C-alpha cells in the first residue's frame, strides 16, 4: 500500500471489546477439542421466542422487504406506547417513540443530537464501554466517573454535582446496569433527575435490561421525569439480539430533529424485524419471555451463591440483567490475566473488568449467566477445583 | 417541557429529505382518493427475489437469531470475494470486505475513520445528500463541488485539483450516480485515482448501483486502484432495501480500525439478513435480478424518450441506476414548486433537485422509474396533457 495510512485521531481513543479477544481465543481452543464454558457473552443464550420467529417468517412471506419509515413503522410505535401504559401505567405518545437499529442506533442519535465538540456527558465507570465511544465519534466526550459499591456502582446527585463542569451537558446511566446488574430505584432516579435538571442538563437512562429484574421493581425514569431520554431494546428481555431493533423515547421537541438524523443515518430499520417485533407483546410470547426471566433468576441465585462460597466478593447485588460483577482480589491482582488463565487452564470464558472502564478494572471480572444451568454447574465445579 | 431544548450545532447543517415531504403529501392525497403515480422513491418497486426471501425464512427457522461478527459472517465475506472474482475478475481477500448495516453503515464507518474535525472530502453536487451529513456528524465536512454536464456531472482530475485545499483528505464519487445515472468509465476512474493519490488523499467510490448498468461497462475502481475504498449494498441490484445490508472494501491496513468501530457502533448486523444474502448469488436468483435489470432498462428507454419529446432536457445519459435527472427550464424556474404542482394538480410524485445539493438545483428534478410500465405511461399521458 503506497499511501501511509493516517486515520482520524478519534481512532486512538476508541477501544476494541476485550471480550472479543477472549472469545476468539475460546474459539481457537474449541477447535483444538477443548471444552469451554461460555460465561462471557452479553446476550441471552435462548433463540428468539417462536411466536416472534414465526411472525418474522410471515412478514417475509407477506413481502415486507422494502424500506419503512425512518422513525419506525407506526404499528410498532403504537405497540410500544401501549407497552408503557400496560407495564408502567405511563401515557407516552407514539410520536415520542422512535424505533432504532438496536440500542446502538439510539446511542448514535442521542450523541449526535446533544453533544457539540468538546462537550461531555457524565458516565458511571464501570459501565457499557461503547457509550463513551459514541460520544467520541461526534467529537464529544464521555466523562467517566468512578463509582463504587457505596452508590451501588451508579451515579448519584452528589457525584453529578462533584463532576459537573463547564462543558458537561448531561448524564447517561443504566438500570439495570451492565456489568453490575444493579437497579436504580425511584428515589435514586429522582435524585439524578433533579441534579441534572438543576444544571439544565439532559438525563439519558439506558433501560435495555428492563423486564429482566428479579424480585425488585425496575421503574422507568419516565415515571419521574418526562423530559428524560430513554434508550431501550428488543435484544435482552425480548431476546431479539440478531434482529437489531431498539427504541428511544424523547421529549416531543426533539423528535423532528431525531427523525431528520435517522433519515440521513439509517434511512430505515429492518422492516421485517419490525413486523416480527409486533408479536413480542402477545400473551403467548410474554409467557415464554417471563419463563426465561425466571430461568435467569434461578441461574443468578445459584451462581451468585457459589461465587460467594468460593471467595469472590460481589459488592453490588445483581438484581437484574444477566451479569454478576465479582471482585477477584482474593485470587489475583490482574483480572485480565485471571481471565486468560481461567480460559487457557480451566476452559471458562469470562470478561475482564477492563471492558467496562478504568475504575479498579483489574480487581473485577464479569460473569454472564447466559448459558444453561448444567454448564454453569460445570464452571463452578472447575473453579472449585482450582480456587477453593 | 421546562428545559429549553438546545441541540448540537450540527443539527442546523443536516437537512431532511425533501422527497419525504413530497411522499407525505402524496399519501395525504391518496387518502383523499387521488391517484398518484410514484416516481420519487429511491428503491426498486420489486419485492425481494423469492430465493432470498426463502433463504431468510429458512435462516429464521434454523434459529439464526443471535448476534454475529461485527465485520459480517465469514460465509458472506467469502461470497462477496467470489463475486469480485466472477463479476470483475478481481482478487479481493475476504478479510478486506466488511459487511455493514446498509451502505449507510459503510458511510458512517468511513467518515469516522478518515475525517478529523475540520477536514473535508470533495463531493460532486448534485449527489447523494446524506454523504455530507455523515461527514458533518463527525465534525468533518463534505465540500460540494458544482459539476455540470461537461464532466458528466462527476468530479474529474481538473476539478479535484481546483478544489483541493489545506484540509481536504479525499474525494467521494458514485458510479452509477444518484441522481443522474451517469457511469464513470475506466479512464475517468484512473484520472480521479491519480489526482487523489498525488495529493496523498483517499478515494471512496460508491458502487451501490453496480449491476444496474444498461449496455455500458461499469468498472469497479478496485480494478484501477486497490487502495480505494468501495461502498456497496444489497439494496439496489440485489433488491434488499428493507433488510439493511451493505458492504465496504477497504485497504487491509484499515480493516482492524474499521472492525473496532463496527464493534462499538453496530455490535452486529442482522444475522438472518446475512444468511438470506448468501442466496443472492445463486444462479436462479441472478436470473431474476437480471430480468429486473432488463425491465429497468426498458423503462429507462421509454421514459427518457418521452421526457425528451415533452421538452425536458436530459444532459447526462442515464446509463445506470433507475433515475433520470431532467432540466425543467422549458416549463418552470423553480423545481421545488414544479414538483409540488405536478403532485397537487397532476398526481405525479417526483423529487426536486434541492434534495441533491445546491448546484442549479432549482432547474432540475429527478424521475425514478421504480414503478410499473403502465404507471409510467400514465404519468407520461398526464404530463403530455399539461406540458406538451
């Protein structure tokens, strides 16, 4: 190649997923005949529920293969509005709900809408790593705020006050959170809403793990603050990762601007996937999804109890999602190396803390209980042999 | 809403599609019982070819509902590599081909990869309007270069030389082009490649209308310059608009950076759609696609000849895609108003030049021959009554 490649500066600030390296190595080991227990992936192990799959097949048979509206098909926006009514008792106009290509698409739209160059949003560290990269993409910045067990690994009003600076325009939090599974209750959401509102900022809440709460209430921020932006997804509770469908809820004034962005950046989402998603709300689908949620809860109970017995510390009770964020200091002082050892020597794939930020990342690993109970038991048996 | 919304500055530079206003009004008129001939849409009227639809339905039945690799499933990257071999006689390593969520996804990746804030790419005006908006998104800039019939409404080496400035990092052209249907031949591509290379810049060629050339050769820039970036799509020749699947070909050195971006920005494309796309290359599918191309050619021949008879001027022969870019100065001096009149008074939906840039936009309209011949004949009959 005669040209010396010279890529944009943002590339040096955007990090790859470290879990991909773990997964690549895991695949190599499997090809060598090794048995690997996968506790790394951030997606449900279940295939999409059959009523949704059948609706997708029917949509294709019906010729739903053309572009559709940049903000999503009206029927799906209306179904989501009804969802907020039935699940949360909230009245949300369908016109305030935009379908997006995954929650990833919603993060792109909101970063583009809200961040001028040099402006920033507060983000909890640890947290979903891509958040700050979307902000970097548009020459804004995610300001990582180290959060600890004392605040449930979440931002709170004190931290917002402490870290808000000249160019801060808002805060982005998640409930239930990745990687901790921690849930923000109504009081915590209210505190965040007030802290951000006092500063004329924007509050974004990532609610993509809603529906996967275990015996705790998972309130939507919209019940407290109708001006907040909500990001959600059909990937987790609804189990549609590979279909690439999410949504966002925005204040009415923002919607025309967001639709303009969506027209230009996406043209359309998968039309077939949107017709399939209409089946996600049917009672027979809900029954399957709720059974799966209960299976996640059982796995959580078992794995959490076994990890604690083995000597892992889990300072944040994982009340939702499908993750346990565990402190490994009893066993090692470098979680990246710990993950490699677990994989190479014991055939267990888990994610190092460094995938979620910089705050004590070397002390932590994330376990995803996105595999069957027999496999989780196998992982526990292997860990018991080496760690107990 | 108590907060005064204050959105990022880029929003005032990003324009909505004007054709959407035309389509919205067309829908209103249809709901009032009016018969509208649609010559506005930038997508084939055909439903996706049946072998692809059946492959999609099978992929769902097979449980292809999970995330897949951020760069695309290996089978599809390999199929695309074979496509370059069979169609162009080119050897392109599958590792240089990345599947993207539509050509839109490829434009996002390349804008993020190549443009620092304040840097720009040269773009022909008229051209696909979203190109400059992707660049604006990342705080770069698309520098619109007025192109005329003399250069086939394309950039050429003279124009590149004339408009290249301090912050210019490359040029993005399309062949066949939207809105003119003009095709760059080998010599033109070579001239552009050399002009950009001399300036150590990047050349991006949008080849999304490849496969829809009518009796002319449509060479890929990769046959001339293996360092060029190519954007392509399953939407147009392959007829898969609503599935949201495209691809790009990049120099090997850029691929790890692009994959890192794709991991963060997309996680994955639609997995089902990628398995479906594998059927796009089968002989029985190709037969359908080539028949459809021939239908587009017949429509082009008829509509072009009738428009010329009516007194439209078409300075660029539309050798590909499914567009005719016609000068209306014989009839009106404001194409936006002309389009509204055609819609309101005569029930014909066409796209005003302003959707494609600023260069003499008020003199031009774009006709899309993406509807059946009977409907095109109806439009011609209506135009004959008022314009002849």
